[in-house]
């Protein structure tokens, strides 16, 4: 070809590389056209030496003449030098009326080349036979009867009829066209036999492994191991490809199969290396995960380059197969790559959580729900999980724990049954979390172990939920109440929030709906805001969504209750909490001195904010800082102070005195939610008479009455030891 191009070329002198490339394409195209034409007309030009140059000249003329005729026959006025050049080529200016068909001559105004079903209107006519053609075929040289010639288009017939029944590549082959025929035959037969022998055995192996359940029938075969059923399926797939009878249609499908196979092999190798799986030991000495990742990227790119819609369909099919295997497939010894990725991501996230304490704005209740089981290892308080589910709008951690009394060697089976019972109940109540069962010599130690070691790393609980003990006044239930007292003490030492729902069996289930009602909160300013957060989370659930929230606060008779109510409404507005505020005026004897002092502090802060004449944004920042400080005060408490003040004997006497004081509990049937701040100092009860609300819950607060004097429970007041455990509603 280079020798023929050096003899005569279409190139022109130019410094622009696109034109050089275009001239080279013209040389190749004209040479191919000349070869095809001389193969059909062996006696062309009678052996003239410059036959190719004459052919290129005639070819160019034939390609340009239709355009020149259209310009000469058009109505537009041509310049003089263009008209003279066309006349030298044998064309004359003809009026458009002589070339356009008359109304009576051509009745059909549809395109002659397009099918009749498309019904496309004609926009122009052939210059020889006046056949109508549409805009799509306007640029095509129309093959008509009057032209008595043909053109070789870029898209040839798939059976070779485009070049008089001969193969184009075979015509160009050396030394004979049969080289292409035999080469194609042997290559296709070899690849076909290889696939026909290897594919059935691969399908049989996949079926016998049970990875895809519906393919198990193809795992059967003859006694000698021949995959009969798999061979039948493979033959059917091959026949479908043969019946398509178009290599252009089958080639993209085959390409997607092979590229998908290679892509997932490279992906699996890269994942095994990155996850450092112990059973992944490649033999290649210089292997690196980047090579597998590069191979996967190339395969994925080639898939979309070949055919983007075939690639999308292939990815969709692969995703469906993976989900099907994940749903009902068998687990094999090679494991699951996605599970390895999840494990690595969970480890990384837990390590990140250990870097520092959570910010106040990101705080959410991480629940440790303590339940008890009966002799059959069934949960005795299922409504605790219902309440936990209703509080999970914060999307925090949930750990449901219980304790089995005994030894690990003797009671391991009971612990497994208890764990299954917890999981089943969590699934019924739609609680997303973890279950944990501890075997201990007594229930008190088991509960203590759960509070101490529950969670993992930074993913630990910050709140404990336990139900109020039933029948705690009965002598046979004293041990149960003592265990409850120990839970209160341990959560106090651990600086955890404590949620104690009373009469838990009366709480609504997840299927119930409240059409009206109130959630009452007896709010003390120094609680850190959790008493407002819990009703807010409850109202996010569909059970409590239509209930209204009411916040009650207490004041003395000589306080400005109107101003206090306004300040509290403003404070709730900045916190974006929708609630009704009520200020209850009570006598001095009914209000704890510590509670009253904290209420005055809130009033003083509000007055200071007004005197400072701050802007709206500055007030919001000041209020947020106050909230952060009040919440952070819990962490700054020294839990060792409480342990140093109480001895074992005092703890026992306190529990006995608590049983005597608990007679004063009013209306034990009322559903209440008791929340403890868990400070390091003992507390005295605040006992305002809260209204009975059928559809809501009331929250109460206990705090230290003698904290302002800096004395312990054993100093000054002999009854002070009972205060932390008096759960009077």
C-alpha cells in the first residue's frame, strides 16, 4: 500500500495534522474501493498502469456529480465562476420546473426506500428517476433502475451479498480467500468445543456447591461424572446464539459475559488483599492489589465502551443474582467478601469513636434494657421493649440484657434459650439492637456485670432502663427490691441516666394509637435537658404522635410566676420544642431548697441576658452554652464521694428504711416514668401532686436536700440515708 500511495496519493501539502490524517484515510478508502471494484471487474482499464489514478478520478466525479446537479437545478443564484466550472464538467443550468415531477406524474409522495409502515413523506427527488426520498435518505446515492449501477456502503450485508457474494476480507487476503474461510472455521470450532466441554462442568460444580439453589437440578449427571443436564442447558444457550444469526448482535453479549467474569475475579482478589484475609495466599511473588484493581477498572470501562445499555443490564442481572444468593444461598468455607468489608468498616468506626467524648449536640440515649426471665427463659416484661422501640427515634444503641442464675458449665443451655427468647421478642417488637445474656451466681452480680461491660469501645450505653419491681412490699419480694436498689446505686456510680417506668404492663404496645392525651413533664432546670428530650422522642413515634407535651415547673408563692413562665417559653422556643408551659406555685415546705436555688439561678441568668442587651444569635449561643455546662456537670462529679460516705451496713439499713417509706406512694396504678440524674450526692424527694393523665406519662425528680450544706447523709440528719432510694411519685 505504501508503494502504491507513493506512486499516486490524495495528500496535499499542509501543516495541520487533522488534514494529514484525513488525507491518509482517503488513500486507504480509495485503495480498498479500487481493490473491491477490480475484483468484480477483472478487465477494468485493460491493464493500464495508471488505472488506480483514473479510478480515483471517476470515483470522485461520481461522488460529486449528484451534488453539482442539485446546485445547477436549484433556484438559488450561483456565482459566475462556479457556473463556468460546472459547465466545463458537462453540466448546464436547468430550471427547477423541468426536474421536479409534475402533480400528475408521481402520485406517491412517500419515501421509496423507507418501509411503508413508517409512512415518511418525501422531501426531494432522485435526479435520474424522480423517485421520492425522505430527509434520512437524502444524503444516500439512490440506487434506481435508470442508474444501472451500484454502490458499496459502509455497512455490508452479513452474508456477503454486498460485494457480489464474496467476502470483503477474503478478497483482500493473500494468497487466497480460502485462508480467511478455513481460519474462521477452525478458530470458531476450537472455541466452541472448548466452551462446550468446560462450561457444563463449571455449571455442574456451581450446582453441586448449592450456591444458587434453583440450579441444583443441573448438578446431577451420569455415574462417571458426565454433566448431562448441564450439557443440555449449555447446548440450548448455544443454539439460541446460533438462531440469532447475527455476529453483531451476539458479540456484545459474549463480551459482557467474559468481561463480567474477569472483572469480578479481579475484584475478589483486590478485596481479599485489602481485607488481609488469612486464607488468601497468592503464589505470585510480585502480586499487588493495584494490579487487580487496574484489571477490574479496565474490564468495567470496556463494558461501557462496547455497549453501555448491555453493561447496565449485565450489572443489574449480577446484582439480582447476588441478592438471591445472599437471601437463600448456601454459606461456603470461602466466606463472604461483603461481610468482610462490613467488619472492617465497623472496626474503623469503633476506633474513631474512641478518639474523644461525644459532643452535646450529638448526644442521644444509648439504651441498656434490663429484663428478667422466668423459669422457662421467657421475658417477663415485654412492654419494656415496646417502650424502647418508641424511644428509638434518636437512632441510638440498644442492648437488651438479662441474667441467668447459676454457673456457666451447668446453665449454658438455659442462657442460650434466654438469648433466643430475647432475639425473638426483639424481632416481634421491631427493636434493632443486640442481646446479651450473663450467667452469674446471683442476679445482683449479673446485673452489675451488664452495667459495667455492656457495649464495645466507644459504642457503650449511657442510659439504663429497668422496670419498677412488682409486689415489692411483700416479704418474699424483698430480694427483688434490693436488687433494684443496687441497680440505682451502680448507675449513679457509673454516671449513667436511669429510666424507671412504673406499671410497665399498662404502657401502650406498638400497635396502639393515642388520638389525644398529654405527656406531662415535671422539669427541673439542672437535669441537663433529658426530661425534655424523652417526650420529644416519644412523640416521634406513631403511638404518641397525637399527644401534646406539657412542662410543669414549680415556684414559691412570692415568686414572679408570670415572668418565669415567659422565660421558660422563650427557652423552649430556642430549643425548638413545642410544649405547653405550666408554673405550679407551692409552699416552701413542699419545695427542696436545692431545687429552689437552681430555679433562682435560671431567673438570674434570664435577667442578666436582658441587661446585657444581646442580639438574638448571641442569646441563642448563651442559652446553648448554659445547656452544655449543665449537661457536663454530671461528668465532673466525683463518683468516689458517694462510695466513701456509705458503708455496707448503712446500705442494708437504707434498703429497710426505704420499704417503710414506700407506703406513702400515691396511686400505684398510675403509669409514671421516673428519671434519675445520677449525681454523686444523695437526694431528697420533690413531691408535687401531679395530675393523672390517662394517655401520657408523668416524670418526677429526686435530689439532695442537704447538698447546699456540704454534709453527707450521715451528718446532721439521721434520715438522710433514705433519700436516694425514696421513689415517691
